[in-house]
C-alpha cells in the first residue's frame, strides 16, 4: 500500500482509459501470441508442433477459472486489492513463460497468467458498476469497448513485430510491461470504489445467497440469455471465417487484414452507442440493432442464391460480416449494463456470474452451427439469423418487467 492512497475520483476520460486498459489485457494476451504459435510448437515440442496451439486454450482455461473467483473476493476485500493480486499473478506467469524450457512449463505459466488476467477482466466491470448505473454505465462500457476492440486489430501485428526484432519470448516481456504500467496507474491514481461498509463477507453462505439472487432475478437472466445470443455469432464466425476465406473466396493470405478492418468497424459501433444511449436508452438501441441484423441476415440468404460473380460475392459477404460485428459492438455495453443494473450491491459476484454464463452459453450454442459448416457461408448466416431472432425476442420480452426510465 502507498502511504497516501488516492481519494479524489478520476476524471471521466482517465477512468475510462484505465478501465479500457484493464479490460484489454485479455485480448492482448491472446491475440499477440497468434504469430508465435508455429515457432513455439517447433521449438518446445518438435515431435508434435501442433501442441504449440495449446498456448491459447491454457490461458483461456486459467481465465475461466479465475472469473468465478475474482468477483466474490472483490465484493469482500475491495476492488483494488484483488486487481493488484491479479496483476501480480499475471506478471509472474508472464515471467515464467518467458523462461519456459518445455511446452508443459509454458502451458502451466499461461494458466497462471490467465488466472491473473481474470481479475482485470471481472473487477474492472465491477468498478464501473460501483460508480455508474443504467444508461450512464452503458455509455462508459461502450467507450471502453471502443478502445478494447482496437487490440484484436493491432495485437497480432505487435506480436509479429516483437518476434521480428527479438524472438517469441520477448512477447511475454511486453505482457510484463503492460501489467506493471496498469498496476502503477491503478495504485497511484484510482481510489477504491467499494467502501468497507458496502462489502460482503466471503463465505459459502454469502456467495450462495448472491448467486441465488442473481439466477432467480428474471430481469437479469433474460438479459444474460440475450447476451448469450449476442455473443454466439462471434464464436461461430471465429471458428468458420478462416475456412470461408480460404475455401470460398481464396483469400487466406489477406484474412488478417480483413479481420483487422472488421474489428475497427466493430469499435466504431461502440462509439456510436456511447453517443446515442443516453438519448434513446439501452433496450431501444438493442432492439434496433437486433432487428437490423435479422433483416440483413435474411436478405443475405436471398442474395447469396443469386450466385454473384467475384469479387461481388466477397464484397457482399464482407458487408454482412461487418454488419454482424457492428451489431455485437452496438449491443454488448447495453445488455451488460441492463444485466448488472439490479446488482449494484453485489457487483463483483454479479459481473462474475453474468460473464461466466454468457460466455459459456454463447460457446455452447455456437458449436453446433460451427460444426455444421458445409463449405459455404449459408450455415453461418442461418445461425446468425437464429441468434438475432432469439436475442430480439428476449429484449422485447424484457419490457414486461423493466422500468422504462432505467432501460
């Protein structure tokens, strides 16, 4: 602890920038590693080089394990202490990974790194809910997401540049620098957002009571289910896009450039949402976005049957892809804020549960669509249509029990 911890609230812009940096840690830790996977496999597992790809799942596994722990612990001991412990684990895992001499050691270090990264991912969301609610929270979350999505666009290039200048181990030193910079900024500038009188005891009874409150709240669970259908297209697209670009459009070599462009477009959606949400409201914007995606998906199914010549077929597909990611960017902040609106008194546990259920649920419903890939974009688009219809129906249904002045 520093002798004189900060007590003055950060200005809006600085707070958003700090939370965006915390939230982006996960994306940076995953996407910057992508260019290094073949080299890691060849160096640390020459007899089975494909094991290098496990570097990503190992991190995600640690992240998933940490998500359910960080929220309840931060409700009991405060946000900053949990964030700092998470950053220490993250930095420690990065240092261990940079010196790994076996694939098993590297995977263990990545697991530890993922555990640490769970704290910034969950607790940053809880801190936003501590300080903002309703439409104001949706605006903050949207701006954070605008900055967050820039990392998937540039992180692979950062990783490739580091490998070019040094080697793959140097990427982990970049993670160390990222963690240290985030920690110092947090310590020196951000006051604790959860005062002692609002904390909850860390006990099985208290945690069980909080989880029961969350999962039996109809408003919360409807929006969590809507988040599931909002996220599901992302996982389906990530699974099928490389094959579609290669097999359907013969553009595998330029896939990363098109994906980066799509990520930037998605980021612009979050900024648009931040500008409109205070005037139109979270639920109305989500309704508009999902209605648009239903119409665009149905239109694409019709247009694709017209057997368009190249490059018009790719142009239409890319426009549809941008529309899908734009919808995700336009709805994430709104649905997340709506789900957490009633959970201000248990924001840490609420963020953990909402994030866990929505992520696991989105993966579960996206897998059948991804596996149904038949060498055309049609199964992907049909799944996209079904997901948009499901999310739209849930958002419309939520009008029965959600106050209009909040949503």
